[in-house]
C-alpha cells in the first residue's frame, strides 16, 4: 500500500482525534474537561457526521467514562477515552481496575495541574499520580508524536504478551491547543497497521462464559499482581518489535528514549514531553559555543527504560533531570527514577534535580541554560532539589 502522507497544520487535540478517527474504536466514552475537551469535540463530530461507526457514550463524569470503557473492553470491544488532571483523578479507582483486568484501553491524557489551588494549565502531576497504576505511559514532545503514539499504542496495548492499557500523554495547551505541522498517514494504512482486535475471554462470547471482577483475596490476589508485573516487563521486548513495524509502515522511528547530540556529550539533560524542544534549542546554542552537551528525551516512562538510561548515561560528567511535577516529601518523580537507574553504573555522573513549569509556568531557554551552566561548572548536589522560573 502506497504511503502518501497529508501534511497539515493542526492542534495536538485535532491530531489525536484524527488518529482516533482512523483507528475507529468500537466504543468511546468521555466527559469533557479542559484542556482535553477539543479531542472529544472533534471525535464527537466524526461520530455525528457518520465518518466513524463508533458508539459514543456521553457520560456524567470521568469515573463513569472509565467504567464504561472497562465494561466495553471486557465485553470484547476496542474502547478508548481521553481525559485530563482532575478528570483522571476522578477515574483513579477504575484506572487501577482497567490495568488489573489487563484491558487494552488507549487513553490520551492532556496533562494539566491537579488542584488546588485550581489551575487548568500544564504540568505532569496528573500523570505522575497514576504512574504505579499498571498503565503503560508514553509522553509526546510534539503533535506528530501525540498522533503517532495514539496509533502505536493500540498495537502495544493489544499485544497478547502485554494486554495492558496505555496512556498517551501530551502537554495541556502547549500541544493540545498549539498548532504544528503533522503528517497524517492514509486511513487504510493506519487501519491495516492497527488490525482487528482479537478479544481475550470476552463477556459477549456467551458460549464460553467467564467471570470478570470476582472477589480476589489473599488466596490469588498476589499471583494476579505478579502477572501484571510480568506483562509490564514484556513491554520491553514487544515495544521495539512494534516500533520497528511502525517505522517500516510509516517511516518514523521510535524507541524508549530519544538521544539528541549525545555522541560525545559530557553534560546531559533528561526530561519528559514538550520541553524537550526547548532543551534541544539550548543544546544547539551551547554546542555552537563549544560545550559538549546533549539531551535525552524519555518517550516511555512506564515501564521505565532503566537499561537504556544506564547504557546512555554511564560515564557522562553530569546529568540534569527536569521534572514538571513534585513528590512532596521525596525527590521529584523523574529524577528519583533516573537517580535509581544510575546507582549501579560503573561511572556515575554528577546528578542535579530541577523542578519547573508547575501550573503552566513558562520554561524559557535561559532557565535551561542556567541548569546546564550549573552542570558545566560542577555546581550540582545530588540531594538538593532546585527550581527554574520560581520567584523566591
């Protein structure tokens, strides 16, 4: 099938909604919440216009949205929803159930600060609150990645060795409402790539009745959690296979992480999401000034790519980690994970933790340059959390 892409300028929300249109899930249940709302609006229009045959369920809350897609997925349907921040928090109980039932639900999460005080702008506190829920978590830097990951996530979630739900994280307003060029792949090519869902133990298979959601006390609960752990470990084997097929089909390469100008970098910055574009800009500036710097973007936060970080960061002079979330009373989530991963490497780099952008606060090139300058000057303390763009 010929690969003819359509290059259009769209918001991240429209890009994700178009991926959902091409996937054409059987069921979408959703409740609007800023800044996720335009994803649902765009997709609802596709349903209303008869572009897709999806059963759209407008519900009264996010708790009901996740409950509805859990029911649909258990019945044997390909099911999706989307949410943000407090909506994701309201789903929390059912988010765990979706993962525990090994249901391959795909959910774009438009990242937004969690209250309070109330705030509708971007940070990663919503995604970090669910990091241990058993969902695979992907983070997009651009609208193209948000579109691509929504497609790729279907294959990853439904793989027989995985069967876990996937969150596709994109930064609220920065990506969801920001316009960028995106290459849309042909509808038929996307449909061929995602293929037909092969349900496992569907409730609608009445000739083979099964029970979902029984009481699971100390006699089997532990074993079921162990199976979830195994499924998450399998992602590390399955994801490269699917990513390779994605590259062969659509021409775009993905991995667990994206190294940028890392070949001889002595000082490396690690981050999630759209901020990586600004980091790359500063890396280019500092390279022109003769500094050996690079960056490492984390595409997949869960499962955490420990082995890839150890391979790429062992022996560097310093590693600076930027977090758009905090963990009260502990180290910031991404920094904590990176620091733990580097404990066993032969030549540990100097480490620094920087929190930035909470509640949508701008992260500017001068902030990133300041963190790089601290690293270059040897001014990092592993147990000290610093802040970028904060009035103190």
